[in-house]
């Protein structure tokens, strides 16, 4: 196990009816900007609950934050926050709203062009305080310090991390999942699943606790994911899914272990170029990654297959094949297609994705050996 320092300052407020806690959690003297997305919170009752809880607070609103939040939209929010002298941000939504709100929080304290800290490794050490009311389980943004922002005019999707952007608290009420479209549930399950695999299927770090935590999250998602596709108003399944999504990317399972993230990095390019849902890109790319990198990942692939899917019969190669097939079948059980051709994406995009990574001059994977040439192999595997 590698050396590590761990701290997660986010307070998690979990369970039915907990949105009412907002009145106590946010100081009464704060000028709050409530951010949200396309308006689903008006239909599912979350908006009314938030407004009721904050009826004695000073609350402004900014709606319209897109899936894969758009830089231009977020900069409009920054301008409104400055005009209204906002000193607390409340994200009410899923990962895109929370990610976008983190960017706004950082941009409000940044001197200069905020796009710079997305394009370059610049340290973001200040942000306006923020919190979240989660409405879509997927990204884990409610309990981590990361943010991903898109700039469609440039066809770019970039990220940043900052300790200043941990939410002060996040409220997770599993009943908000009851009204989500099945597509969003499926994307959320896949996103959470791949978050774990990116931190788990690397090489043996002799980190037994982290491995068992990871396998527990994966087995939970394998169980509840398909069940939610049949009945999404099962409170226990919604609770376990929502908590699994948070635990998948809040720093607990990555302490002292190697990380991959090739699937996410490649998938982000597919979103930037074609607008595919994030979860869909992950379901497409991950099988290609493990097919091409199977020798480097063999030990952990065998462990993953045995402990998560119960695959114990056959040679090592046969068990790896079965493990990859079981992973693909899991994605399909959620109603997601997993080939580039299913989305009319071909060689031109494969060449462009490889070119972009070559231009940026860095390689991917836990060992830094996924070069642009290997990225082409990976995407050719999933044509």
C-alpha cells in the first residue's frame, strides 16, 4: 500500500425527509445562490421542499445548468453571483449541477480567466462555500473535490480539483430517485461502477481493505442496478444505490492504491465530440480498455471476476474473457448499447481522439503506458 494523506470534510445528511435540515445547516445571514438544471426539481417536489426549508433565508436562483455543464452558462452564473454579492452556493441537482457550482465557487475567487485553471495545472485554493442537495446518484460530486466542465465552442471537456470545493454538506434523500428517467438511472449506475473499477482494477497494491470496500460497492451495484430498472420506487434499493455512488468517488477506496482513469479520459472526448451521455461513453470504452490492457491488469481482473461475478472455472485467460463478458452483460442489462457503431461513430473520431492526446503530450493508465497508439487500439476494439 502506498503512503497517503486522507481528509474528507463533507458532512453527509442521508435519508427521507432530510431536505428540511437546510434551515439549520445554512447560516441565516448568508446570501444564497440556489443553482439547478433543467427544471425537473419543480416536477419532483424537491424545489418546493428546498424553498420551504429556506423560507427565512435570502435566496436567489440560477437555473438551466446543462448535463455536462457549459462554461458559458456557468460564467453567466458567476456574473449574477457577483452582482448579488452571493456568499453561499447551494447546488440542487445531480453531478453536472454540483460540478458546475464548484466551478462557479472557484471562479468567484479567481483573479483572471477561469478557463485557465481548467486548461492548465493551476492551483485553486479559494472558493465560495457551497453545499448540495443531490437529485441524481452518479458522479460522487456531492462528497468530493472534483469538477468537470465543458466548452462546446471548443469541443473541450476539462476538469479541476480543489480542496476548497468540497461541499460543506450534502443532503441525500433516496426518494428523489423515484421519478428519474430510466436512462438517467442506468447512466448513474454505470458511472458509479466505472468509478470503482478505475481505482480497483489496476494491479495488486496489497490494500486489502480498499479492495473489499471496492468489491462491496461493485456487488451492490450489480444487485440493485437491474432491479431498479424494473422497480425504481424500492426505497432500500434506491438507498443502497445512492450511497454506493457516493462511496465510489469520495476518496475512501483510493487511499494508498494506484488509479487508472483512462476510461474516463477517453470517454470525455466522446462526449465533447458527439454529446454522448457520460455513462454511455464509459460503458463503450471500458471493455476496450481491459481487452487491450488485459496482461497488465490480469491479476486484478481475475480477482474482480471471482469476487464480484463468482467466476472460478477455466484457465486464467478463459476467466478473464468471462469477466469482461460479464461486465458487458451488466451494462446491457441496464439497457445501454456498448459499441461505437451503435452511435454512428467511426474511424474519423478514433483518429481525432488519439490526435488530441498526442497533442497534449501525456499518456493514460495507472502505469502511464496507454499512449495515443494504444488509445486507437482500445477504440478499435469497441467499434
